[in-house]
C-alpha cells in the first residue's frame, strides 16, 4: 500500500505549494477539448487541496511531441477547460515547465487558484526520467501528489523522477479510486471473465496480453489491434493500420491461446478515412487492396455482444474501430451497449483508456458500467503485474 493524500494532516497541506501530476492527455478538436473525462476526474483531488488551503501546481503531458515544443500539443486549451470545469481561476504558463518563470508563478499562486504548467513532453529528459529535470521540477512544490493514473505505467521525470525527490509523495484521490476498481479485477473474480481489446496503441498493449491469457476466459479483439492479429494469421489487410513490430508477439499469443482469442469474422472497410463514403462490409479474409479495415462488421458485433452478455466480469480497453468518424463508431457503440446490458444483469464491468472512456461517454453509457477508468495501458499493466512504476515511487503507507 502507498501513502495517500487523505493520510496527510491539514497542517501538512495548509499554505503549501503542492505539485500534482495529473493526466490531461485529452483529445483535442478545433483547438478545444473534445472529452472532459480526465479533467473532471482530476477535480476531487484539486478541490480537496484547495479546501485545505493548499495551492495546486499541475504538471501533465499531452500527446507525443517528442521532447520539444509543438503548438498542436499545448495545454493552453486544457487550462480554459479546467477553469470552466472547476470554476476556479487557472493560471497558465506557456513557457517550459522547468523554467524560472514557472517556478516564480508557483510562488505567486494565491489560495483558491490553480497553476497549470506547459506540456512536460516538451522537455528533453521527461521520457528518459532525467535526474536534473526531475530535480528542477521537484522545486515547484513542497510535496508531491501523483494523480495521473493514465500515465502511472511510465517511469518519466514528472511521474517517477519527481516522486523520488520531492517528499512527501502520495497518491491522489483518482489513483485511489482507480486502484480500488482494478484490485477487484485482480482478486477473486466471478467467471466467465471476458476481456475486449481494441484501439491503436498495439505495441504497448500486446505485450500485456500474454499476462491475460492465463486469467481471461475469452479475449475479444477488435480495432486496429485486430488488424495486426489478422495479419499475423496470414490475412492480407490492404491499407489497414497494422503494427509490423508486433506481428511476432501476436503470432505467439495466437499459438498459446488461439481458442480463447476471438478475432473479427467480418470488417467494415473503406478507402476514405475522412468520411467513409464507400464504407462496406467484407469477410476478414477479404480486405481489398487499397482499402482499410476501420470497424468490426455486423456478424462480429453480434458474436462479441453475446460473449459480453455471458460475462460475469468484463474488462474493455480500446475502441473497436475509428470511432471518431461516425460510420466507424458502430462496433464501438454496440460493445458499449453490450457492456451496459451485462452490467444491468449483475456483471462487474470496467472500461478503461482515454479514447475508450471518451467513446463510452459519447455513447451516453458511462454511468451504465461499473467503472470507467481513465487509464488504458496503465490499467492493463496494473491488471497484469499488480504494480505500476508511478505508484511504486510514492511513499509507503
Ligand atoms: P485507449 O485510449 O482507449 O487506450 P488507444 O489509444 O489504444 O485506446 O486507441 C484509440 C484509437 O484507435 C482511436 O483514435 C481510434 O480511432 C483508433 N482505431 C481503432 N480502430 C482502428 C482501426 N481499425 N484503424 C485505425 N484506427 C483505429
Ligand atoms: Mg488513446
């Protein structure tokens, strides 16, 4: 067990600058925040701090800018969305999070206000957990709260590096809540345990699949993840998104647990990713050259639905298709409805991942499942190993 924010006394918080690592890696559209899930999920910790006269200084990453500033990945629109969601004054510093200006702003922050610093992945040394960067970031607060569940599987400067240098270092309310739901999946579960995996971050997640093979009764695979598996099985996938680096692992997983893994039997393909004008259904062995598989087909939807309805325990990460474009959201929405139906029938259901959470929210079903996790890769890794680097680095309870 790790020490949590709620275990700190009022005196430890009052008047202090508290450096909080949040996960505001949110989807942006036309300069605005497209999904507020992660922003709203951070509010309980921020309110808890403000009510105790602490002054929150927030660090987050957004996207993969690769160690240098990229205006498309600025947190500025997030600052606006945070101000609206929290009703608090949010100060935003556009320069580097480890700059003298950022440090000064942390000291000038007044009670009741929140300071958000610019994207940590603009900084060289963030993803390599650089010592000097960690030390500079650690000066931004008198104590550290990690509430970035979605990033807790990364040993970066703003997650692990800071936690080892700035003490006390404790878990925030979101991380506490997330671990409670995931611990339930790690404990004695009711079977069948059905897992659905999709999305596009294949390399990251496929490694963890192996850990699931021992525990899950059925594994349903859709999204671009399925393209990689189908390719590994020998299908020609046309212009579909396939992660070549992950083919060997996919093959190994199929060899080990072929019967428990269910791949799509049909797919929605299109040569038009923007609008899906020519979207049509084909068998998964017959993806035409030049077209891409962008959603699961109707037969697969029905199979997956039945599998989910049989589950007593269900975990889902990763959309079943390119759900941001309406014609390719059908499979994802169908799975969301099946999850809601299973929950109504008494199953314990967890949906995790930035895009997955966004999808289930857009389908209006976030409250119809047992828990929506803000983490995808982090949730998978915690389910597989029972620990995450960003959590291990915090103080022991
Ligand atoms: P999460 O954020 O829930 O962990 P990922 O980030 O792994 O999920 O994947 C989400 C992304 O995967 C979405 O942007 C979605 O459009 C994309 N995606 C899913 N299926 C496909 C597909 N068949 N082809 C291209 N992109 C896909
Ligand atoms: Mg994602």
